[in-house]
């Protein structure tokens, strides 16, 4: 149905205004559903959305989250449907909308988003996701760039380029202006001469930089200014780095190999005037040297041998190694074994959550802040999906640093090295931007701990003196050898001068100021005390609404018609926040933040929960069977992997047993690796060939062997993985000793399922590659918290109920509430066949 996709980007002084227009035409004799899927950069704010259907425009309206929620609830009370149109990828967040298009009709979608392009390693980068999934009659990308400093280079690349597609990218620049276009014909899009499939699937990236004849450049337009500061190449300031590296059991295997590879390359790139040290931690800490050492060839060689021999064990104690890192840096300065003019950095890398030593995140944050006292900068790197990212982010921001998620992928080592490259060469410290107090107001951040070569400092503000013709800006900083001062004399242009320059995006300075201000207010509120947090939230919300930005404090309400009765459907577009999930189906009081939703899990008595990321929602169902029954959860005949679980019941009371059942034993088998694992509430047994290894829940242990990794966290959980992409966690639920009714039981969670074949099946496995369904006719029941609805799935209509299940990975006692659509009668209609089809004879059963 899609016929046109046009992406138009206008960049003015780093601020990008992007418009995506898509048109679909239904030439069939029946109505069809048209989808609008866009992957946006995570740093972008949506500012507008509309769709035109049958000549009627349906605009998106940006509202405070609470107001958007009330509109949703009102729609539900009228029996209308609702949905959430937000999901996330590695670099992007996804905006998704669908609409029914009548026969011989068309629909036009238009989405607008804005972002400030940041300078990294000497260049700005604009990222556009190209994923039409079908041949498009007219597919165009147009990027116009206007940089008053002048453009020094401009390039454009695409990950899907072939020799035939190469000429379709046109790029040119001269003086202040640059242009990039990409307009493949429908034949050039084809994956082969006679194919109906498309080559267009990947990343389209525009990179450029500007001339830097002076350290700073200030743009003043319509009463707002933006100051870009990046001085010419300077002598690097020596840095003192303590690398705090997680070596707990969950880091075993490929994660640790990638970490070692990155650290070895980082050591190769370390300047001789730098000082460094390593602290390894599991539930203990291992310090490489008693003090920081200079990066001499001899010390670097010794450090490389140390890195090569890092092994993994134990659980995760983050508090103690952080405090030890601060102690090492403070001692080095007190004893003057490092240069007086130097930068002190702590780089923390972990893949888990604190569960050894001090395990309270708030206390760890308090301890780190008290110890550092602004003398050092802390960077937090979260490796993989299991980390408590909000904790790491707050930890870094409170100590002048940033947090970065390292995605568990084949290029994880390059991600780690890429982060190091960004902080490898500090050239200025303690930077202070000074503006005339009587003429400037509402400034964004003006004090900066460091300036790193290849980056840029950006400050924005508002002019309060309308008669101001010029003003002076001073920048003071400390360099490697001396204090530095840069002075900029700024001429305030008249409105006539501005209009003559024909800016591509005329009010960019005001919008860039608002964008920066909102970003910084949102960062501050992450670690502010409650009284200050309320004020920061109010300021950020006010600006978000005024400038029509979809931020974490606002939602965009999209109202569209249903096909039949032409009722309206209310959808909510939210801003992605790393480490949080939300759902428009329940009130905010019913949701809790979680760092990661597993693809599928089963817990309690027993509740099966299926994550459906395409709809940012969950499905759930129960299975009622007798104790002793063994159910197949996952079976992949191609990979030779199976997971089965045996049900147990409660204890008898007065010779009567309740009908509640739980999983008391799991069997996991990998036929190709010749490994079988049995997990009970008492122990974990690993059978490999003729070898047998038994772990007790009463102490921590681990095993790593040729792609198989298993980590037991004492009286908590066991994590096991088969290579990349098949990772499971089994949680131990303990009841108090001598409980008259309940027994200890287990919960099973899949953390990664992307390597399973298309033929994977089982009560959980059949959903690993997605499930398509539609929810309609949401209506209240006797319980206002549990509305019913109609689900269309697998050509069936089911009555489902909105409910809540619990994810116990983070909170073993209470769990975290997960809203879901509950499918009754043992999942009948949702699962293939009936639940009895999944009963197997043995805990290690797998079909051959």
C-alpha cells in the first residue's frame, strides 16, 4: 500500500528539524490496515504528528502525561480502544501508528521531530533509519545544512549500499551550505532485477564538521543566543584513570572476552603522560597496584598481561571498589605522584546489579558522592540488559559524568573502545563561561568539568536588553600548562539582518535553548532532593508544553477513527526513557519502573507472561494442572534446546490440598553441547558428557565452558546461557521454614531469545518471534481495575481481562507489577492447540 516516503531534514547550527511524510493508497476492493513505523534517534523530541484520511486531518495533541491518561480512561469508559505507540531499539525509539484505509482511499502521515546534533570525535552525525520493508514508488531523503561558521567536510553513507545504489547518494557543500539527497528509483531498490523485495534496510548516516578559525561561535536570533565553544587543538591534559571492572560470574564467556579485548586496545592508546590502575570486583575486590602508575611501556606491558588473565567468579559488590578507586586517586594527589594539572576519572563497568556488600543503590550513590566530593569524574558503563541502568545513570550524573549502555552484541568491544576514545584526550579543565549579567538570562549550564578534544560545549540563553547592540563573552579554563582565557565580541543583528540571511529554520535559537534547557532539567531531577525535584519537573513540563515537545513529562494523544462504526481510537505517544517502561492501559500508580522486560517468563502459580514489544504490552495466561505434570516451555529442535518444568503443589491441610501449583523443578537440555541442567529448590545439577557438578543454593558458584555459562547467586537466582542469544534466569522463591501451607518454588525468565530458530515452540517459545493480535471493545466490569476487552488473535475472538502479574527478578519478595491482557481457560485460543499438548513425559524431553 505504501507509495511515498519523504524524509526532509533542515539543519541550522546543529539543530535538526525533521519531517517524515508517508502516503499509502488502498487500491483493493476491501479495506486494509496501513502502518506508519518510524525509528527516531533517542535524543530527538517529537513535536508534531498528523494523518489525513478521507480528507479529514487527525492531529496529535501534546499534553501533560496525567491529562493524556485521563483522555485514555475516558475513551475506555466509552467502550473505545486505546494503544501505546512507543518502543525502543539500540540507537532509536520507535513511533508506530496503524489505521484502516477504505477501498480506493488513501492516508497521509506526517511526523515532525527535532534534535541537537552533538559533536563526537570531531564530527556531527545525523542518523536516519531506512526500513520501508517493501518497494516504494517514491522514496526520498533530503538534508539541507546551514552552518554560519562554514562547513569543512560533509559525507553520507548507508549500511545497505551496493554499487548500483552508490550513485543515488548526492552530496555537496560550499561555504555555509551543504546538501545531501538519496532518491533511488523503484528498480534501484530491488534486491535483484526481478525481485519484489527491497535493498533499503539499514542506517543512513550524514556526518559533517564546521570551520574552527576561532574557539567560539555565537548565533543570536530573535532575542535568543547559542554559543558553540570548541577551541583549536591544544596540548592534552594528563589524566589519571582507575578502571573498575566487574568480574562477577555473569561476566563470564563472551562478555569478559570482549571486555579484555577493549581494555587491551585502550592500553595501546594510552598516552605516556597518563597514570592508571585497575580494580577488579566480584563480591571481593582485587587491586592491580597499590597506587596509580605512569603509562610507561613497561607498565603498559605488565598491565596487558594482567588484563589477559582476568577471570570471573562470585556476585556483584559495586560499593567497595568505587570507594577504593576514590581512595587511590585522592592518595595520588595528596602524595603528588600525579601532575597537579591533571584529570581524575573513574570508569565503572558492570553487567549486573549490586547484590554483594552494600546492595542498597541509594546508599551506594550516597557513599560515592560523599567520597568523591567533586574531585573526580565517574563514568558508568552498563554492559547488557540486566543492569540497573537508572542507578548507574544517577551514580554518574551526581559525579559530573555520564552513563552509557553497552549493548551485548558482536561489537561490544568496539562500543567500549569508542566510549574511551571520547574521553581519551582532555585538553581543558574547570571551564567557566561568563556572560554579562545585566543583559543575559535563563542560561543553560555554564560550568563544565572538562573539555575533550573533538567535542563541543554548547550554552544557550535569552537577551533581556532589547536595545543591546553587542556584548562580550569570556571563557576561562585551565589548560595542560597554564590558565586560558578566550574572549568573544558578539554583534547583535537586527531583524532585517536576520531575515536577509534566510535561515533554513528561523527560530532555531529559541527552540535549541528550550531543547537544551529541558534536557538539563530532566538530568538534574534524576538526582535532586524531593523539594527541588518538584520545581525542576514543573519547569521542564512548562517548556515541554510551550514548545510542543514530547518529553518524559508529556504525551502526544493521537485520535483516529475505527473502521466500522467510525468510533475514535485514542493512542498515546510517549518519550523513551532508558531503564523505564510504561503502559497507557493502566494508571501511573499501577506501574513501576523496570530496566528491562524479558521476552517471556513464568512465575508464581504459574502465570505465563509474554512481552509483545511491537505493541509495548504484555499478554498472560495461567495453566491449571496437577502436581507432578511436566510442561514443555521451550523446544527448538533445530538448535537442540529444550526447557521443561515440573509442577508441585501446596502442602495438605486436614487432608485437603489447594489447587494452586507452582514450578518446583526445571530441566534444561542442549543436545548439541551435550549438556543437561536440573534445577530444583534444593540444588542445581549440571551434567556434561560423563561429568556431573552440583551447586547448592546456599553459596555462590559458577561454571564456564565453551559457550556455556552458569552463575549461581546465593539463595537468589541462577543465570545460564548458551552462547549469544539464549539466556535464562531461574529465581528461587523461599518461604519461611515450617510454613504450614506453602513450599519453596521457582520462577523461569528468558532474558535473550534472539538466536532461536523460526521453528521454536513450547508454551513460551512459540512467542519468541512475536504474536499478532488486536484489542477492541474495552469496557468496564464489576472490578473497575480489571476491564474486559475483545482480542482478535489467530482468526479467533477471545474475551480477555486487563490484569497485573509480577516480575520477581529485582524484588524477590514483592515483585514488580506488570500490566497484561489475561487470556482465560489455560490460554486457549492464544497458544497453539490446547495446554495438554505441552505435557511431556520427562524433565529432559526433547523431540529429535
